[in-house]
C-alpha cells in the first residue's frame, strides 16, 4: 500500500538520509502526477496566505499598529494588497511553483545523468516534491509573519540539503556528485546574472564614454570671431 501525503512529507522532512528517500521514491504510489499535485496545492495555499497577509498589512489597523511599534524601531514593511493581488499571488504561486520545480528537476536530471546517475526524471521530481511541498508552504507562511520571516532562509538551506540527499538516493551516486548536480541550477543562474551585469556594464560604459567624448569635442571647438 502507498503512503499518505502526510506520511511521505513527514518522512522527507524529519528523516534526511538516503535510505528514507529511497523508500519514498520507490513507494508504489510515487508518480510524477502526484508530485505536481502536491506542489500545485502547496503553491496555491502559500500564495493565498501571502495575499491575505498583504490585505491585513495594508489595513488601517495595521498602519496604526506599525506606527506605534515604529517608535521603538520595530516598523514592518507594508505589503501591497488588494483582492486582485490575492488572486494573482494564489494562482501565481500554484503555476510558478510547478513550472519552477519542473525546470529545476530537468536541469538536475541532465547533470546527474551526465555524471553517471541512473535515476529517472519522474522519481527525482517526486522525491523533490516530497519535501518541497511542505517546506515551500511553511516558508510562505513564515515569510509573511513579522519577526518570523528571518527563519525562511534557513528553511531554504535545509531544502538544499534535502535536494542533495534526494538526488543521491534517486541516482545512486555519491554525495559529491549529487551536490554538483543539485547546485547546477544555482550555478547556471549565477553565471547568467554575471553575464547580464557584464552586458549592462559594457553598454553603460560605452554610453558614458561616448557622451564624454562628445563633451571633449564640444569643449575643444575654437571660438569663431564675430
């Protein structure tokens, strides 16, 4: 018999070891569709919570609350709200979470197979969804609560650790190769950001140098006598 979602999520979060994730991905009920459903539900609920908190933080009551605590150095950043923002954050979280997970899993899958991994995309995605769904939901909730949002980055680091373990379990590889494959999306994003910065810097430098050259030409132009 296949395990329930709560059982799978609990095991994925509380038992971060290779044996546990091998049991998770080899469960009879493991499938790509179930992983997508989990992430869609988690993204929907996370976006809904974020949108609702946005409405609360935009209210007059919160403004007074913020003003009072601001005198003591505890002012909170106001979140733009509105029912339209609730709808957009809800469905954006649902669709964006699934699409982002598919892209991330695809990159890791390609790198892992290039490093000698033997696992399938479906199992890898399911293994990721087992911890990403509950962890992403918890991150959305904690990130929207004042004073508690600082915990969200720690959950992100823990998620990265679980990603390495899941990759290791699915592709039957050592920790080093699993870490390289799991970090591949971050490395790609970092390289792309560096390229964008260099391109923007080059364009900006060209514009400034051109404008400076024009200024020099204008200054050195001789004055015509009348």
